[in-house]
C-alpha cells in the first residue's frame, strides 16, 4: 500500500530478543507495537516501548484488531515455540506486510521461514556464538562478519606495525587487510591514511577477507 507509514515496527514475541529489539527501536525514536501472549512480558515493558498489547499472534482476528495489517515492517521474535513462530509468520505473509523479519533458532527453522515468504531471516544465537568465538580466541575487541567472506574487526595493532606510517608498513601487501580507522587513547575514531602512525595504546578497525583478518589478529 502506497500510503502506509513506513516508520512503525510491529515486534511480535517479547522474550529476551524481542524485548531488547523493541526497547532499542523505541529509544531510537521509532514507533513500536510490541505483542506477546504472556501478560507478564507485556507488563515488564510498560513505559519502555511505544505501544504494547497482550494477544495471541497466531490469531488473525487479534492481529487485525491491533492494526498489524497497516504495518510496513514486522518482526517475529518467537524462537522456542516453532509452531507459533511459523503460524505468526505465515499470517504476516498473508497480510502482505512489506518487510517481514523473523528470528530462527536452527537452520531448518530458517529454511521454513524463508519458504513461507519471510523476507529477512536472522539467527541471533548462532551469529553471536560465532562472534564471541572470535573474541575469546584472539586479540579482537569486536568482530563483525559483513558478508560470507568479509569481516571488520576491532583490535589493538600488532607490535610490528606500531610507529611506522601505514603507507610504508606493507600491511595490505603482506597480510591482505586494510586499516580503516584508528582511535588513540582518549580520542575518537578517525579515518586512517597512508601517513597514519599507529601507537601501542591505539585501537584500530581492520577490514578484509575473513581468513586474512583472523590471521592478522593472531600476530603478537
Ligand atoms: P527469547 O529467546 O528471545 O527469549 P523466546 O522464543 O523464548 O525468545 O520468547 C518468545 C516470546 O514470544 C515469549 O515472550 C512468548 O511469550 C512469546 N510468544 C510465544 N508464542 C506466542 C504467541 N502465539 N503469541 C504471542 N506471543 C507469543
């Protein structure tokens, strides 16, 4: 529908993931309608989310009564009850919501959600597990896989690159990674240039192929 207000988001399922999402969206100034069939979960979010309602999202009449068909974006944040997740998602597809997001707890769950027409499937537990694995096993302070084989990592610079302008360090040629930004102690991040010299206490953002970034992060 051309006249839909594109801003509001319906978040269905206010467990740990859904409630964090609903609160974050509200804090960023997006209007949110949070829905859960557990009155306690709804009550806990009172005052933290724009609008909340207790309802069973597998009930088409209840969704219609709450105005869900008018939403441009909706997120199904139900994970542990597969039946409720799939039924809810299929109702949103039937209601022709333009952008349906859903959280999946397994590959099979994700596959079914995609097959019934969910536009964006996310795997929060799996993705966070992968990310934490990078943090606990190396020197990375943060890690984000931005594509199948491309990553961004936040880390302290390896010793051998401290005190030399990046342009002369051979970093890209030898390790296949690029330093995108640098933050000196007590300062803010700025873009790195060929003249930038890294200091011991700096934090850098490195980008490159996943295996290259991992290898670079293993340097002392
Ligand atoms: P998390 O791991 O993020 O806590 P859960 O799958 O455990 O995710 O939580 C899902 C939430 O969805 C719970 O708050 C639950 O009450 C809610 N929920 C489950 N089924 C329905 C349903 N049919 N209608 C509305 N909310 C539901």
